């Protein structure tokens, strides 16, 4: 059952035994992300031996509910040829009050939910345990539904999972006491479960841990930098009339300071100059310079739209490069656009994300939309331009793998959404035969795309759903709201609700810029294969200038300004891609 207040509502399949297992599994994976069943790496109640049979390679992992201790959760993984199991400890926050909640911790930092905990370790490949050095890299996804009785359901046949699995409210009635006599979080194990270090937990600012008995001071309502703040300038005293004041020349009569006569004569010491604000850059140039762009994938002087030689090079680079490297290069170029060069733009801001809701950020918003639209068109072209069925199927699967890496490991929601929107486009979705083969040959990727990736993008503009390792938030809907007219066919009330949500999200994003920067450094530091601007083929593959020249042709791309490229060239490109898609699968059934 989806937690109360969730934007996504799903009807639970009937429990009468008539629904196929695949239907129930698909329903579970489509649940809200706060429900543990929506994550394929959660296997429900599972014994140690059954879990070990599923782990085959170093880095494989899954999360299960302990069969011997119901209500407790165990992270099982394989490392250095051995199967290891870590109990996920629960920390009670504000115990015995109406505000009591639980957080989950291994041996480092506590998290509000188990999905957040898992994402933080997978994203930067941190060691789960300092003693074992074990790292979790690849989830072992379940192939059967959990709801068939593995976990007890309350009366009425509905599962209320938010309280029992995510730890967002309350605690399980059958859970053991969570705190030891010393007040430290319980670090326990059963059997051969390795014990984790009892070192003090790292504490984020403003986060209350179990060993605190009183809440911290209430923070300011809005944290972070203040924008365009003019420094206070001390007010200078007005000149006094000649002869007024004391004869000693000071207010105190002790001969120190300037006399009224001196002030009147202009002998006053010069005041310190007020610090000047940097000039505001009102009309910056676009981040994309198509005319100066050069790449070995395209002819130096002129290329036609959808150049065949360039497309072959694109497909070769995509299929021969690991998805993690492709995702890292994509994220590196997205970071250049949205995090900027650290230069003060005259408003007290240095990060591009801070500019998105300001009037001076119009050019950045246009660049964000242009990159999003042309990159999605590039993904579509890489699929529908292929005549070979096998290559087309492998390319679709490769883009799904890139999307998973971009979102889960790197926290780049902007790039992730661009890839998924392309795969959900009408041109790609009409390839029924290709998608059927993808689901047969790459079942795990296809199920994850249908049940998690595509639903996340559909609801992302209406809900705030960011993982702790996010380095680029989903900024395209906010940019579109501020730069594009409202849709006439949508009710005004719905558009106003969406607009208020997006503006609130924009303000929140601006206050989180420092966190996004830290996450970006941590994510890319662990992946040195990210693009470094050396002009190599993989580096050029994710540049907007390359997408423009490949899809529209060098002549049209360099001759048209940014507005004309979006209004005239892009619709023309999509019409061509629709024709190619129809040729690949002319009679869908």
C-alpha cells in the first residue's frame, strides 16, 4: 500500500491467487519509492542460505528481512569470495514522544530510509564496513513478488509498508529495544554476522541522533547564502555650524577628535570607500558555440543531417564503452553547464543552479532547455537510425543502463530524465518488435525501466524525490515553467499548483548548491574515466554542439540562432526521426 500523502496511487492486485506472479511483481515495482517493495534488490523475508545462493560475484548485494528476527533488516553481499551479512541498525529519534521516528545505519551515517542508505553506499562505492572493506556495486534483483505471504499483512489484506519498512513514522511492535543502556545505537549480529565498529556516528548539522536527549536549536527558516545583499555603509555625521560644540574639539571635552570648525572646513578624515558590487552580466552568451566546435566524428567543414559515418561512430562508441563511463562523461558535461566555473556573476552567486529563478538566469534556462531537447533527440536518433535489429536492441538496453548509472550511482537527475524521456518518446516506443526483444534478452533492465525509471520521470515535475547523493537536480521543468507559455489544454488550477511546486523547488535547490557540489566531487572522483575535455570521441558524444551538427547538419546549425533552432529545426528533426521509426517497424501490432 502506498504511504499516505504519496502522489502515486496504485491498486493492489487481488490476493485470490488468480493474478500471475509477473503481474504482482510489476505492481510492486511500480509502487512509490518510499515502499521497500518498489526496489527490486529487496527480497522480503529471506533466510541466510537462500540469500547466499543468489550472490555470485564480488559486489553483488541484496537486502532482506531477517527470517530469524522478523522486523529486522540485513544487507547481504559478496566480497573477496565470501558471503557477508550486515545487520541494519535502527536508531530511535525522540523516543517515547509523538514525534518518535527511526533512522537506519550501518557503521557510518544514519539515513531516514533504507533506500537512501543503499543509494549512498552504491553511489560512491564506499566500504560498508571498515573491517571487511566490503563494497556493494550490483543489486541482485528478485524475480518473484513479495506480497504472496512472505511478509505478514494486517487485517483487511492490505500491506501498510511505510510504517514497518521505511521507518518514517513509528516503530514495529515486534522490534527489539533499539538502544543500549549507554544510549548508543544497537550494533548487533546473529550467527556469523560481522560486528560493525561502535565508533561514534557522523552527525550532519541539524540531524538529531539517539544519544541526544534534547532537540538542537531551531535553525533559521532559510539557510544558505543571501543574494545581492548590499553591505551596510556607516552613516557620516552632518557638518555642524561654526562655533558650535565644545572648545576642546570633542564631544567629551578632552581634546580628542575633530572640532566643529575642522569638520566645517573640510578637514575631516576620509571615510573608507564602500565595497562595490561586481557589474551584473545582463546578456551573457550561450554556452554552446556551434561554429567553433570541431570533432573527429564529423567532417571538418560540412556535414549533412544524420551523417551515416558519424552515426556508425556513435553506435560503436556506445556499445564498446561501459555504461558507468558513459554516464560519468554525460554528468561531467551537465555539471559544466549547471555548476558553472565558480565565477561571481555580480549577484553574489557562483553556481548556475542559483541563477535559474532569477531574471539574470534567462540565458542559462534557455541553455538548459536546448541541451535537454537536443540530447533527447540524439538518443532517439541513435536508436531509430539503426537498420540492424540486434544493434538496435543492444542500443536501447545500453541507454537504459546509462540511465540507471546516471541516476543511481551519480545522482544526475537532469541527465537521467533526458535519457528516459527519449526512450519514452513516440518514435522509440513504436518499435514494438525491438522492445519485445529487449524484454526477452535484457529482462532485468526492461523491468526496471518500465516499473521505476519511466514512472519516476512522469511524476518528477509534481513531487520532490531526490536521493542523498544528488549532484544535479531535475531542473528542466523549472526552466520550462519560466521560459515557455502555459499549455492551453491543461486546467489553470492544475498549472498553478504545478507552478507553485516548481518555484518552491527552485528555492530549495538554490539553498542546496553546496551539497550538490560536494556530491559531484565525490561521484566523479571515484570515476576518473569521466570526460576531461580532451576532445576524444566519447567526450564529444555528449556535447550539445555535436548533437546540433549531427541532427540538423552543420549549415543549418551554425546559421540559426538559439531561438530558431528550438522553434524550427527541432520539430523538423523530430519529423525525420518519426519517418525513420516507421521504416524500422512499419506495422506495429
